[in-house]
């Protein structure tokens, strides 16, 4: 079994994939309390499933017991693997001490996972912040990641971020990607970077991300070969077809759609949770219907400037004109799920014109390939943010699989 450290862990999308291939978490480090609670709840679910005690989990998600009571059934040493802290240069000594304790307790550190918050690297983030982006401390969080690499020397690291990282520059006109890769090299690692699309891993979403994988110079390793196997046999409607109207907690059918069963997004004994979304005003409902009708009847996307005058309220008519967008049920992928979903759902409209609403927490989680038994803690806003920031588990598990295959082969050669 190989051990990993999950840095900037979020809701655990990256670590979920590694857990599925029997990697063991030494520690999850995350600054958001709600995301830490999500990680704890996932750890609890996994523990209870292993010990045939899922009735306790069911009592919790059904609001029959409190979170405190729920967590009391789980060994403290498991929940203690979630470390709620905001990483900074000032507290790195304390954080490194906590990591060292975890390594001493559970074994060596084999893999470092993580990707610093990406808002300052994204094209949209730079557009919104303009010159202020250069003063954002998040630009240099990668230095903390590298500091941990240098201190603990894991065999391999996986660094994930938005594609905007490749073009983002600092105030000195230096590319951040050049600074990051130089830091990896100086830390003693060989690495490669590629843009991978979640669609190639079975996720019904067009989601491109930069994935840098590095390894110690002495390790017999290479960047994994991933097949660009875009699945064109499944449609987005399979993510939605078995779900009832929002706030109803029963699936519409016991027959699980093929896509959901094939990728274990829904399993026979799952209980439907978090199938609710925000309320919207009358004007937005009308816009939603306009956008849904335009797509369902003509397969045409709505441009904001094409709306009737009484529905146009934004002064900005030159950018983000696609701010209202339908999840097209007849396509093989959706648009990228972003953390902006926590602010409004205009870019993620349900395709049923009778419902005229944005997608629910559960629907967003499914688009990201999270299984229905994955429960997101916190408010609705916090849950949407966690989902939008996450690495799709189906993508992560394939990365984990390929890394494990090479590590196993390397160990076999040594024997």
C-alpha cells in the first residue's frame, strides 16, 4: 500500500480516486471548514461501509442523528487525518511538524497530491481582478507545495490546475508555469506536464486541466500514457433521467441508467440526498425558459444580447454573453462545472423547460462524477463551491491506476 499527502484537499475529488486503488491518506490539508467536514464524512462513510454499518450513515444523512454523534462512531485516528489549516509561510513549521507526525505514525510518504487555489491563474479570474491579480498571495502558494516536496521527498507528486496557468504572468512578465517548473526541478524532480480532459476518463463534461506529474530522479518512472478515449455512447440525459423534481428524496426508478451503473455513480442501495437548488426570480425563470427552448428546439445557445429588452438588465453586453447556458441532455458532455456555481446557476440550467431552474447539488456532483453516496457538508453555496473546485473522481482514479502500475512494476524489479 502506498501513502499519500493531500494538499489543498478541497472536498476530496483527487484523493477519492487514489483511495479507490488502495492508496492510503496520511493527511488531508484544507483551509475551508465545510470541505474538511466533507472529507471527514467521506472517511466515515468508507469506514462504516467496510464494517457493514451503513445504517449509521443513513441515520446521519436522514437527519436522525447529529454530526457529533455520527463522528463518534468513527475512530479518532481516521478523522484526525483531516487537518483544517490555511497554509502560509508563517505556519509552515507547524504544518510540517504535523506531516512528520503522520509519516512517523503511518509510514513513508510516497505521493504528494494537490493543486493550489486556481482563481488567480484562470483567464476569467484575471479578467475580473485585472491589475489586482498581481497582489494576490494565492499566486505563490505553489512555493508551499514545493517546500513540502523538498522537506519530505515523496517519490511522486501530482500537481493539478487550470489551463490558464500556462499563460498567467506576474508583474515582472514572468510566466508562473516557468517559475513552478523551475522550482520542481530545483527540488530534485523530473516531471512532465500535459493538458488532460476529463471527457477522456469517462466524465460527461468538457473539463481541461493541466496535470503535472513528477518523480524523483532515481525512480524508474515516466509520465503515464492515458488513452484519449472520449466516450460517445452516453448522453448527458443519463445523469438526470432517474432524478425527481428538486426536494423529492426518492429516485424516480429503481432501474439505474447504464452510465450511472457502469461508473458506479449510483448503486442499488444509495439514498438520494442534496437534490435541491436555489430559488430564482420570475425574470430569470423567463430567461431560463427562453434558453431551454432555443436549445431544445434549435440546438442553439442563447446570446445575452438576443434576449427581449425587458429581460436585459446587465450593462456588460460585450463579454460573457453566454452567461445563461443549458445542460444539453442530447450531447455527450456538459460545459465545465466551475466554482462560480456557488454564486448563481445561470450557466447550468436544467434542460426541462417545465422545471425552469438551475441544477441541484446532486446533479452538479454527478456531472463531476461524484457518486451519489458522496455527501457535501456545509451550506448549499459551500457545497457548490466544493464541487466546482474538485477534480472529477473518475479522472483521478485513472491517474492513480497508472501511477500504481508503475510503482508496482518498479518494486517488482527491485525484488
